């Protein structure tokens, strides 16, 4: 059972409301939290404890997997919540927070354990960390951990600066950098499927796999995040983190032990082996970028990115990118990893397709057979499961071969019975398991890779391709695969 005080900085924000309070509630309902915990909500605006508790219960009503109606526990749950208005630049506020924390430690018998969750703009992380120390909040008999949201910097130098600020106060082992894709069930399942199945690992290399395709498609546009997004773009928003993390999980060597550092060491080796782009031409030959223009979905008109709120009307920010990535090591030499992500595409889908090499020319490969390569698909969202495409005899046919599929669907559609990524991650952080959080060297190598692309893109925007909102993105993304004789396999929502 976890005893701790959880500090939610940014407690009146969207993340707290949609993800964090519901995640804490699920942990509570599942008995993982027990009763020895308190949650302190912190933000600038004034709020009474009553108001805050009401907000928490409302957010649970709206967003949690477990409904409160079935169980009258919200008020007893909300008893664990306190609110304090805090100016994060003023150390006196932190000193007062220390006083409150000690009372809560006593009341809830938390063992002095403290988890600081910064659901704030990254520019504020450094100040908060510093004031936590100055305010005496780290002087405790229990553990203290810092959980931070992305983006972790804008490029390598800014990430380094941020990291230096945090490391002046926290040890690396106490910093939990969230990449919420690592909290997704099927992303966590990649390692198990790969390393716990005798028939997969022997084939998992360049002798048997021809290419790997990772798709993260979204139907949403930038919504109300235009200000942030126009500065970041798809490469920084999804590529540097979620995309490269999934690629690393697919490509890593088996860890020698199932310990966080061993697993993260293997991921770092992959990120270090990414083939760096050698020139701007090299970037343009391997990375396609696009931006959504006017379009439509199901008969409904969708406006162009440049017409979105807080977006520059001449913006050249990419809302889509696709890339051909190589991992230059013994296992993967010559195998392209094709990745793509975009906003305003026709389906919200996350999938990883592993395409195996064809069997050698043999007697089954005659004209009447539709022999297709074997595919192993990790379905992350919306369906969670594994899908295997094989060739088999057509029943009743004259010995014809047809592709068949074997499907394992973990939940028919991601929903109430699947723990939210934030639930898994918050639980892991509170029990000190950092496996599914990104270590500093992973972040740094990912920036190094992405910065080369961003630098080439800065030189000219000629290669930016517009695509209609509601379509599958720019044509260039298809050409990228055609050059190698491949095609994007349809993902869920595209078939
Ligand atoms: C976030 C990005 O990290 O991930 C968003 O900032 C994106 O732009 C989101 O929409 C997608 O997450 P999920 O879990 O909905 O696929």
C-alpha cells in the first residue's frame, strides 16, 4: 500500500481534471492506494477546499473509469484532498506548504513520502524545483519524487538547460519524465510479446523482417492548443517522444534483467544507433512533412490549420510527418522503420505493423495464389490486441492460398476495463518503478536525432506539402515507401 502526499501543481488545469484525478480515483477504487494518502492541489487562483473537492468529484464523474454512482465513495475519497493557492515564484508559499504537508503526514500517516507532479508549462519546472528545496519540502524521512510532463525542452540545448536546473535539486533516479505512450497497455506489451514467445525472437531481425511501420494518426486538429503547437509541430510533439519510444521498444535487445535501468539501457542503445542524417538533402529524401488544409470528414467541413485559433496565418508548422528511419546495428542493418503521425487524419489509430520477408519462390507462389507477406500487428488504439496475418489454404478451393488473420483483442475497444496510461504511470511512480519513464540520456539522444531534421526544415519550407483535412496525409508519405518497394499497410479505420 502506498503512503504518500501527492502534490498536483496545475491542479485547476485540464490534465488534472481529465487524467490525474480520475487516475488517483481508480487507484483508490482498486485498493492500490489504501487510506494513507493525501492530495494537495496547487494553483494560483484561490479556491476553498470544498470547492476543490467538488471539482475533483465532478471530474471523476465525467472522466473516471469507475462511476461514483455505484459507490458513494467520492466524499470519503475527497476527504483526502486539500487545496492551496500558491505563487510558485514565492518561496514563502512553499514554506507554508511545508507546514500543511507535515499536518497531512501526521493525519494520514504518509510516512513522509512526497510525490510532486508538475502539470505545468516546462518553463516553470526549474523554479518549482528550486523552491521545493528552499521551502524545506524535500527534508523528509520518506522518499521524494518529481513527475514532469512533456515537452522536455524544445531542442537538445534547451532540454540540457532544463535538466541541469532539475538536477541541481533532484537526483536522476527521483525524476520521472512522463511519456504517456509508455503507459499504454499494448506498448508495455511489446517487450513481453517479443521476449516471452519462442517463435518470435528468432525471427526478429533483418534476416526475416523487411520493414516496420508505426502509425499514430489522430482525427483532432490542434483544438485550443494552437499557441503551443504552432511553435512545436508534429515532429517535436509526437516524434521526439512517443514515436521514438515505441520504435525503441520494438528494436531493443532483450534486457539481461527486468530492472528499470537494464531496460532503459537497451532503449538508449537503440536511440544511439539511429542513423543520423548527413545533410539537408538526406533529410528531405527521408522525411516528409505536411500541414492540413481545408477538408471534410463525413460531410462536415474542416478548416485549415492556418485558420485555427492562435496559429499564424502563414504558418509553416508541420501537422504531419512521415520518416524512414534506420537503426544501424547488427540486428536491424538494412531494415527501414517507417513512421508517420498527423492531425486531422480520418481515424484515431495507433498501430505497429511488422512486415516479414516473403518466403522464397516456391511451389505455392503461382499466379492463382494471393500470397502476401506475414504481418504481425500491435494494435495500441482504439482496439488493443495483436493481429497476425498468415497464408493458408482457401477452404474448398482448388488448393488456392489466401491470407488469413489471427486476432487477439484484449478489449474489444479501449474503454472501461482498460487502465488509463496515467493510472499505470502514477501507480508506478508512487511505488518507485521508473521502467516506463524516460531517462535523461534517452531524451537527449532523441533530441539529437530530431534536431537534425528540424535544422534542415529551417533552411527552406519548399518541401511542406498541404493535405486536405480528413485525408490520410500528403502523397509524399506513400512515395517514401514505394521507393523501397513497400506500401503502408492499412491500419484500423483505414481498411
Ligand atoms: C500528446 C500530444 O503528447 O499526445 C498531443 O501533445 C496528442 O498533440 C496526444 O494529441 C495523443 O495522445 P493519445 O493518448 O490521445 O494518443
